C-alpha cells in the first residue's frame, strides 16, 4: 500500500513537471495591430516570454509555486505599455497557473493525465 502511494506521488510530480513544460510552450497570442502597437512592437513580448519560460523550465520542480511563476512574468507586464499585450500576458500566466493546479492523474489508468474541467 505504501509503495503504491509513493508511486502515485512520483507519477503526480512527473505529470506536473511535464504539464508545466507543455504549458510554457504556449506564448501569449499576438493581438491585432493597433495604432500604438503593431506586430513589430509585440515581438519583445514573445522574446521575453521565451526567456521566462526557458528559465522556469530549467528551474522547474514539482512544487513550483504560482508566486514563483508570477515573479518571473510580472516584470514583463510592468514593462509593457500596451494594455492588450498586458492582458494577453496575464491571461496566459493565469491559464498556466490554473492548469498546473488542476493537473491530476486520470482515475483508473495511471498512464494518462487529465486536466480538471477537460473531457
């Protein structure tokens, strides 16, 4: 029984790490160009996301907190002047935090993972 519990915990940790790395691959989506922010001005957001994501993927551990994720990405938001870019960053970061918190092993078959709320 204890071995089963330990293996389940190890699987959960590995699943959380894999989920984090998978979610970090999804940068904020660019918004349609506006008079104050076009695609060229949105490129630094994608670059900054990639750097932050690489850092988190390298430093990742199963108990990585949402506060750690926020510490990496909050300075990016503070440096952006475009409200649409800021919203895109906040949305992706919130999705990342929420999805990680809800990642669990699928019941009955430990080979598969599911995200709470998905089918």
